[in-house]
C-alpha cells in the first residue's frame, strides 16, 4: 500500500472523480461534537493562517471504472462527508443571500468540490456517493441548492 500526503481540498477538487462510500461502511453518524471539532479546526486554520493542518487519515482505493475516476473511501468517510455537507451548506447560504458573496464563488464551490460539472450521467454528477441511506438526503440537499 502506498501512502501519499495530500491536501484535502485538492483531493476533493479532482475533476471527473467520484468518492464512493462502499456499502459495507457505516451510515453517516457524526454528531454535533465531531462536526464542531472539524469546523473549529477549519476556522483556526484561517484565523491563525496555518499553511496546513492534519485533519486525519483518508484511505482510498482507486477503482478504474472506465468512466469517471472513482475512489472507494475505506477510512475517512465521515470527514469527507462532513466537508461535503459544509460546502453544500455554504452554497445554500450564498444562494439565500445570507452570506455576501458573488455568484462566481457559489459556482466555483459547486463545480469544483461538489459536482462533476461536465458529467451527463445523473448517477455520477455528484462527486460524493454516500451509502444508500445517506445518499437520498445528500442528493435532496444538493437539489435544494440549485
């Protein structure tokens, strides 16, 4: 197994890529406490101008499916899902004009980190593919942001 250090945001920024949570993984179950810790870490990075921060390990297996690039998330699925939910929440807040930002930021967040912009296959459009029980809620939240 080969380990690589990579910035989380660059990992999510991969175009034409899906991050699949395999069916054998647990449902999304982070509580407020875990989400707040991740959020506080992000805020502190900005506040104190940290160049990097260790957010934990993400273990993925590249699956060459022939269409989009696909990574099966073996470890770190709660973290990736939480970051995706946070990005989606920011997009929704911008859409509802509760955060002053231009439309370009909303589109950039959506097109770089949440969707495969040029993918025509609806099943592969969203980058994150949670397990079935979580997927419906995530897809519904995404549709709300459009």
